[in-house]
């Protein structure tokens, strides 16, 4: 059987890349892989706020060395007045209020990217910074350092009102604590964000009833929450 000669026919062409096909998107599909939200080098350090809280309650030292104060030691400007430096023995708390021992560096140079159609689970033990990361991504809190960009817009350049509208109209945010108003029944708690956005009461509550029916909770529409 005659072997193909080099340079003749398809057999002489270079092999195609073995990279998985999903990473070889045509130019027409580039947009769907563009980042929806990006976080770059996020830092959330609560050292200064903890120091202010301690000062406000007359506490001079209740944070043992090695529980987050080391970051303040490396960054004296972030420590604020009254902060304990790493390696210093903790002083006895003054009578009145004692701050609980806790880590003050919740996010340590975190990078995060979410693309169109992706589902990401953030997992970790209690106190590892999961809620802090989500709050920073949603613009609820401002990180000590780093940036959060949503569809090309830096959230730090937006007003608080604009960030609130973003959470209300563009993406959903389910709070761990529920954030429900005990004064309102379930149906009005569901309708409230729509009414804040200008939807009439009747339309908002009718829509809320439909969602309760879909979830099999129609009978609880007029029940108080909690």
C-alpha cells in the first residue's frame, strides 16, 4: 500500500490542537464568554472598624496576637488608633464591653470571575469570608482594597442608590438572614421590592401571589413572617 508522501494531501497537514473544543469558541460566540462580574485583588480588613468599636466602648485590648492583627502590623495606616500589633500581649479588657476574639482579615487578595451561564458555589467553613465576598460582589460593602466590575462598570464609581437599583433590577441577591419585615405579611414582603421600583400595589401583590402559588405557599400569603 502506497504511503502518502510528505507535503501531499491532508495527511501532511499539521495536527489540530488537542485543546478541548469548548475553549475554541468562534469569534461570533466570544460575547457569551465575556465576564459578567469580576473581582480583582479584593481585601476586606476589619481591623480599623474593630479598633473604632473598641474605642467607642472603652476597650484598650481584647484581641490576642495571631488573630488577624498581624495584617495591621504590616499596614500601620490600616490599624487605626488603639489597634494591637502582632506579637504584643493582649491587655486586660476594661470594664464595660468585651469584643469577641475574631479574625479581622476577611478577604485576602481574592480574585473572582463569573461568566455568562456559569454557576459557581463558594464553599468554606463558618467565618472564612463567604458572605463578605458576596456582599462585596453585590456592592453592599466597599472592600478595603481591590475592585469589583459588573459588566464593565466599576461598582466603586456608582452611587449607593445606583448600586441598590442594580441589585433590584439586574441581579437577585438572597440574603442569609432573610431581610424580611415582620410588620408585613408574606405577600407584601414579596411585593415590596416591586413597589419600591414603581409597580402599583395591586400589580405587585398579584405578582407576589402568583409566585407563592408556584412555590406551593399560597395559603401562607397573609401570614406574618418569622
